[in-house]
C-alpha cells in the first residue's frame, strides 16, 4: 500500500522518458530498468489524474480510482500530464522483468475490480469501501463484494516429443499459444484442462501435474499451467475459439507470444526440453 498507480483501462501512466527508453532497453535482462513502479527503493510517484474528476455520488466513499469513462474523457481532453505517457500494461509486461511490473499489475487488478463493483449486483445501490477489510459493501442491503480472481488453465500438451500449439480464431497478433480456458464452477483444475483441450481441439489428454501460476490483470485472471499428455483423437480445431492447431518441435514452431507471460515461459520450457 502507499504506492499510487494511475491506470486507464489496461494502460499504466509512466514517465515519458521511461516510455521512450523502453524500446531501447527491451530485453536487457539484468541491466538498468527505465521504470521501477512499486519496486522497493525505486518507486515512481505517479501523479493522480482524478483531481478534477466529478465528485462521487457518495462523498464518504473512499473510492478514488476514476472510472474508465472518466479517465478516458479526461485523457481525450488533456492527454497525460506533462512528462508522462500512457503505456499499455501488456507492453510493460513484455519489456521489463516481472519483479518490476508485478506490483503495477496487482494495482491494475484492484482498479478493475473497484470499477466493476461500484454498484451492488443484488439490489443496484452504490457500494462503498469497507473500512476494516478489502471489500466493497452495498450501502443499502449490506452485501459484500470481495476482489474477484478468475482462475484459468494453460495446457502444456505433449505427443511423441512434440508440443501442442494453437492459433486463436479471434487473435490479431498471429501468435500460436497453449490451449487456455477459464475454470468452471464445480470443476477441478485437471477436469478443466481435459475439458478445454477436448472442446477446443477435440483430443483426449491425461493430466500429469502443476507447472506454475501467474496473476494476469486483464482483468482478473490467475493463470495456472498444467502438463498433459495426448491420449486419443485427432486434432480438430473447433473453428470458433481455435482456428488452427498442430504439434511442434523447437525448430519448426510458428510465432509464439512475447516474453513476460506464463504461457511463453511454459512454451519455452517445453520446447527447451525437446532439445534442438
Ligand atoms: Zn445491495
């Protein structure tokens, strides 16, 4: 707590100099890092943009993060403050080490949650920050709303020394990645892996185990990686979520996501194990 981040949807306000330097220092692991949002001993005092925002309906509410609309309108009018720039959080993730961007991503997840819980989902009345715990409470019916986390799996599926990669039908990046999907109520992680792989590419898999996790604030996912093995069936992309799918080795794979994400880390590890 104490560190202030100003976010606008999926963008973070950063010093303009750092924004310019990001491109120049991309991938310089271990070198100097142009922004250090939230890092111990090197925090950047990010200015608040909401000082001129319209007053909230409830003056006792301590909610200070502006809504997406309000920030967007402000940005359209005046842009970022002098010397600052909006940078997509995904660019920050791709460019600087996780220890640097993780606190900002956490702040963004809280901001997303607060924007999404300004009104009670039960009765529609405004909510307010609860003073003694991290929650929003309805001012009329008392319903509590805690920060939401949406667990989602990533499936590292292998067959005959090859890795399953798939191209999302709606993706504009051209990247191929792991099969992914949200865990449904009443489902274990293992069941989710089996269901998502079956639904999206039509094959049956055995789940071998857990590989790691990463919070992902777009808007509130917790990504969980699992190793799996092909059991039966031929790849048959569903055509809805997945346009194409195939088995790949370290030397013949299509474009994969940029660094920073758990999916990239898992893909690198799986391809690395296959030798090359
Ligand atoms: Zn209510």
